[in-house]
C-alpha cells in the first residue's frame, strides 16, 4: 500500500514540475524572440558568431521540444496504467497487500479473515495473481498446496464494480496456466465453487465431486493471541 501511494505522489510531483518548467521555458523563449526582433539582443557593431547564435536561438526550442516529449510520454504511461481495456497493464503477478486482500474478500462476500491469518496465508502462496486499477485491487486469485500432490485454487474474487468484464477468466487463465506448466502428473487440483461461478470453472475442466463425494469444512475457533 505504501509503495502505491509513493507512486501516486511521484507522478503528481513530476507532472507539476514538468508543467511549471514548460511554462517558464515558453515565457523565456517568447521574451527572447520578442527582444531579438526589436534589436535588443544583437549588436550591429559586433555580430554574434554563428555557433553562439545557433546556441542562443535553437537551444531553448530544443529544450522545449524535449520537455514536451517527456510530458507526452508521462501522460501516455499514466493513461495506460489506468486503462481497464489494456489487460496487460492491469496484471500484477504476486500476492496482494494484506489490507487490499482483506478488503476485496469483504466487498465480494467471502468470509472475513484476521490480519494475522492473512499475513501467514499470503506468505505461503504457491501462485497468485492480483489485478489493480488506479492502484486499487479489483481482482485476485491464488493457488495453495504442497507443490506436488495437492493444489487448491482459492480467493478467486472480482470487485462487484468490475464484474462481467472478463477479469474472472483472466484470473483463471493465469492460475490454470501455472498448474499446466508446474503441477506433476496426477496432482489433485480442487476448489470450492459458488453459483454461478461453477459454470466458469467447468470451462477449465473442473468437475463436481457430488454425488460420489461431498465437500466438507471446519473453521478454526481458536482465539487470537493478544
């Protein structure tokens, strides 16, 4: 979270500096050519050398041009980072921050976890994908397991404001690609499917265990140490 805030502040400071510097250069350039036109700069008695004239007249324009290009590149980079249609600019491979993780679980209706549990769980992730938009976590998914015989896909969630835009498929594509490339032959991959997400998981080869077997769970009731 702190890293993302620092990036926001850096972009604001850089944009402000470039804007102010650009205005100053524009004013200086206008003043120079205005003075040059009325004969203030050039002396009739001592003509400036060609190199000096080139440096004085052209350098401000070149500097102004380079600054304009830098500002354009910076603006383009910011637009790309916030454009939800540019999927490649949204993908952040790795576990999300603890605060973001807990928040997305809450707003998507998943069971809430303790901060201590989240820190331990995220640390022991096998594979994770997080999707950010405007520095906010909008989707995530993780794989946990022993990296040999058993894997489980968990925490597949997308912010309600971004659902229906293909982010769920993007998450599953990344996770299943990792399994296809890394899971040993015969490894058991499981997940808990809520409706209607179960229809999405079917497209990736997952099958219902019912009626041959039933999924079961138990929540830890141990109180957190103070």
